[in-house]
C-alpha cells in the first residue's frame, strides 16, 4: 500500500514532498536560488524518508540514538510543511486581490513590484534556512553512524504468558465453568471416536487469558487422546521449530542416524501427517497471528476419523474464522472477568482469601480493579506485585494505582504486562499504528463513533487519496482492521453487522498514551498548566477540562504548530482559536452548561487548513458570521441548538458532510455544495422552497435525513407545494444510500408517487404506505416502516434479498384482514424482525418462514389475548421478546404456563424462558418466574395484563 501522507513514523514528510513538488511545478515566480534549495531539500527528505521507513518496518526496537534522530526529522517535516503552507497561502491570497481593469492593474503592478521582489528574496532566505536545518540533521546521522547502529540488542522482557502453562489450578478464578462449557461444546454426549476432527478457536484481546483457558481444557481432556502437543506460534514464527516441537511432544521418534534439524518443512509435515494419521490426537496451537502460519500448520494435521481435536488461540478475528472453516468448528470470543470474579481473583492473590481485605483498602482496591477492567493479566500482575511487597499501607497501594496511569513511571514488574499489550501494536502496519495512536485524542471511557474517527483520520492525512479510491472507504477498512485485531472493542453494531462505535480498554489506552508521549504524537491532559513544561512542541492536543480554568495559560504558549485540537469536559472554557494557525481538526464538546453561558468561537474563521469541525454544546455558541475562508473544510457538524448556520457555508465547495440540529435553517443556495455526501437534518417546512428544489442538485448525496416538524404550521396549499418539489428533488438523488424521514403523513405523500430512482438505497426509514417500488431495492438491508399494510405488502417485502433488519409498525389493515401470516418463503437473510401493532388479532409463522431470523420482537395489543403462532418454525431463533396487552382474569403464573404452551408448542429446543407480568388499575403486584431448559439461549417474554378488577 502506498504510504500515507502523514504518519507516526514519518511525520509529515510524505505530505511535504508532495507540496515541494507542487512548488517546483507551479507558477510561483521563485528565484533560481530558491528553486535550487527546494530541489536539494526534496532530495535530502526523500533519503530521510527511506531511512524512517526502514526503521518502522524493523523487527526489533530501534536504538535510542536512532529514535532521537527520527524524532528530530519528524519535527523538521512538520515545521517545514507549516512554512510551505504559509507561503502557498500568501501567494493564493495575493492572486485573489489582483484588481481588474487595465489602469487599476497597471497601478497595482507598479506599486507592488518592489514588494514582490522583497518577498521573493525573503522566501529564498527562508528556504535556505530550512535547507540548512535538514543538512545539519543529515550530518548528525553520518557523524553518529546511526545507520550502522540503528537497533539495540534484543532485550525483550520475559514473556509472562509462560506462567499460564504452569499456573496452579487453585489460583484460577472464573475458568472452571467456561472450561467445562467449551468442553461440552466440543465433546457432545453423542460423540464417538469415529468423528471428524474438530477445531476450537479462542479469540480475544491480549491478556484476557486465552492461553490459560486453552491449557486448562488441554489438561482436562488430554487423557482421552492417544497423543498431544501444546506449541506457541508468535508473531514471527519459525515453522520448522514449531513442527520439530510438535513431533517431539506427540512422541515421534526419528529413525536412528537421522538429523531432524536439517529437515525441510515438507519433510517435517510429511512425518507429522504419517505419525498422526491413525491416532486420536489433541493439538493446541497458541498465539496465531496470521492466516498464512495457520494454513501451513494445518497441512500437518490429518483429518482422520478418530475424533481428534485442535485448539487455536489468537487476537485476530479473521484468523480465528480461518482456523474454523468447517461447520463443526467453533470460534469462542473471550470476555473480560465480571466484577465479582475480578474481586475474587485480586483478593485471593493478595490476601489468600476473598474476604480478608481490610476496610481501609476497599476503596483503593475498587479503583485498581476499575483500572484493570476485568483483564486477568492486569489483575494477576498487580495483585502479585502487592502480595510480594508485603505492605498493607494505603499510601503504598495508592502509589501502585497511580503507576497504572501513563503519567507515572512504570515499575519493572508491570513492564511485562505492558510488553504483552504492546505486541498488538508492534505487529501493526505503519498506517494502523498511526490510526491506533490517534485514539487517545479522546478521554478515558469515551464511546468513539466510527464516522468521527474515519473523517478525522482523513482530515489529518493518515489515509492516502491515491488510486481513485474514496479515502473514507479506505479509512473504514482501517477501523475494521483495528476491531478485527481486538485493539478496539465494539459497542454499537447495526443490523448489517457493521460496527458503529467503539471504546478502548483502559490498559490499552495506557499503552497508547505511553506511545504517544514517546513519539510526541498527541498530548492529552486535564491540566493546562502541565503544557508549559513540555520539552517538545505540541503537535496534537487533547484537553479534558472541568471546573474553572485559568484562560491566560494558553495565551503564553506557542500553539500555531498544533494540527488537531480536541476539547472535552464540563468547563465552559474555550481555547484561544486565534493562536491555532495550522489546525486540521477541531472538535469541541462542552458536556454541561446553561442558557446564560456564551462561548465565543468567532476566532475560527482564520483556520485556513481546517478540514474537520465538530461542535457539541448545551450552551449558547457564537460562530463567525463569515467562514468562507475555511476552504479546506470537509466536515461541519454542529450539535448545539439555536445556532445560525453562517450564510456563506454554501461557498465551501469541498464540504462533504453537513450535520445540523433538527429545526435549523440553511441559507439559500445549497445547490452550490456539489460534493456534499451527508446532509442531516433538512427541514422541509423551515427551509425556503428554493433550497428544497436545490436539494435535487446534490447528486453526490449518499446519506439524507429529512424532517417535517415545521411543515405542520403551514397551510395545506404551501405544504402540498413543498412536498411536490421535494418529490421531484428526491427522484434526482441516484447515489442515495440512506434515507431517513420522521413524519407519517408527509413522507407518505412525498415517497409513494416516486419512480424508483433510488436503487442504491441500503437503509430506508419512512412513515408511509409500503412504497410500490420498494421491491426493486436490491441493496436494502435496513428497513423501518410505520405503515398501513395492504393485501400484498408483506409478500413484496419478503422478496427483498438483502434485507437483514425489518422494523414494522402496522397502523392499519384492510377491513376483515386483521390476521397476518408470514409465509414459508421469502425473507432469505432477515436476522432481526420487530413487529408492533394494535390492529393485528392473529400472527402466524408458517413452516420455513424467515429461515435466518435470530432476533424476534413482537408487541401486540389485542383484547382477544391472541398469541403469535408457529414460532417453533423459526429454527435459528436466539432471542425473543413478546409483549402482549391482553384482557384476562388469569393470574401471572397461569399466563406464563399458558403462554409457554401456546407460543412454544412443545418445549422449544433453544430457549431460556422468562416471564414478567404486570397488573394495571393500581395493582402493584409483580411476579417473575423463570423456567430453564438445557440450552443457554434466552427466550424472554413480557406480558402486560389489562386486568379488569371488577369483572
């Protein structure tokens, strides 16, 4: 992959080289002296870039001297790019100021001739100074022979995962139940030795205990097998050593006089296959990092019919799934320890008993456990340290807790834990390292939205824009890779299995902040005073501010070089934006406030490099009246009510994403924003009719949210006129992927007569009748409808081949047609079905209906007490919630038994049955009855009884 323009390893060299090339190729009227210096400067930087690339791709940790030199070169690249940006900006402004007309132009040229010559000499002098700094850095590289001594001897900490192989079983917590559950999964009661080989892949974040769990399963089951082996692969696997160890552990004896050390890989594979072919074997392949290593290893594992078993452990989701390619194989995703098990493990290690913690240490213990976040590796490491030191002084425990923060030096005992986590970082390609470190721009426990990250990565230059690919699509791939590698944890997942938001484990955040400090990549602080004493220039700044802030501190610090500024917290303090000259990203969140507070952000109008602007506030925000100078702006997200969108926003021709609160009016002329891809939320009743018409000119729109809140205040004629214009505009949006509306009557009128020009739609949320053209939306996967269902509507929806989520609120049916039947054909990939209605008296699922559905949510209101029938036919069902408002005199327990019989028929083979019922009419009684089947899946039903007490 072509290098990103900005990265943690190379700084801004990639971006700078491109701009120097533009200077040489452009019409900038540079003096020959300046041109020669730029050519020389470019050559030096290209050589330096090649060296930095070699450093970033090395298998070992760079030498300290090499790190210092690399840091100097990165700082140089940022400073030089800032100077080049200033020069190019001044030339652009000068050309825009040139007057028209012969006489005015002559006078202008005559008056500015001397000034231009002086400027050219000044620019030449500046480039000469920049070249001198680069040459000095290059000479230091030669003087200290950095190329000859880049890497220090490999002095890697001892791999503390080895302890998992020899862990005393009595010291483990929360492992027995999980171990036995997975054993049951792999060894069914019906298993016989003639079964095919099974593979279990244990996947999860570093330090969750994957190796420990695999070792416990291996220890308990090994006696049932003819032979076995437990081998580790690691990031840089030596395949021949792995195979030789496997041969040794399974009991292979080489023929006399044979030297296995000289065997090639194919000879080792052949020997293993031949030895294992007629045996029931159990092999554990620990710590697999890529599919290639697994594909080679599995060649040595014959698929005999002896009931053999293989367990793999990995941090990477795609590797886990590659290991489990057959239907009989299983992927298990490790989870953090519960709070109860975390306490038990911690206190057992420190005190020998869960109940022996003194009261005065309870609070600090809770804080330590919160920092560990259920990570067994962290809990074991810290509790072992406390136990070994023997002291029970609260002050010492607080010092240990502080050592878990990146603001303190790490004890040698904790260095091994950080090393284990850092393996995930070391194994990343350079572009993912950059994106990973950028995550510490957000404070601890922050839920990060994918769209925010993707757009900021692009704005920062972390994503290459070459080869005609959409940079945001490339950045989404980066995000998915970080999820796949268990570096970030998914929080919200949509119905198409797309991760929408994520968070960081506290221990991983600690590692990232440590790396950011090491590389001077991001400065994150909750204390503005701390910035004064920093030894390096701040390149990206994250402030988490609460309370009253001394606003004079930042006024005394040089901040023009800062490229990203993020501000969080409850304080109303706004940084002085006039000092941040070269910002690319500005994200301001004021998490509390009142209507009396006014935050002045008018200083942002001069940020000519700004690409991403997001403001979220609960107080009054004052924006500049003119933002036309923000020519590079790609994202404008305003999350504060009462804002007025600057009138010249329509001249921001590079704007891709415009997100404003509901009820916000846009200025006239939105048709100028030809590149706009996202528009939230466009108010049809508030915007002038010309804007509704111009909406059709935004043919690059992919994501559109329309609201009709202000439409109700208009008279019928004007309302109809606006909706007619809206319909014409929507028909032109041929690239639309997501269309969300919020009003039943208005969207019914606007959408139903549409000809089907929206064939690329993937997500549709509307309040209307089922559109007649909806059957042609072959890419639609998410559909949310509030409708009056006609005779053939369900059949039309059933033919949507990509539909995975359907939320259907039925507000009416034809007379005498209050029964809904889901036929045995259609809905081939639907996984999530949600139905609510007050008009349906009977719901039936036929055999074969919804073959892929896993989640079912049914909410019906019927005085007849009708239950949905045929749920037993939904063979892949995992979770169900049925909510019925019914008129009955039966008590809750009777309803539970009746409901289980009616809804499930016989016992559903996959259900955990739970019933909660409520009585209305002032009755406060509430009962909950559980009925457990053998399968761990859940079946959750809620009954709301419209109990008539006087009947």
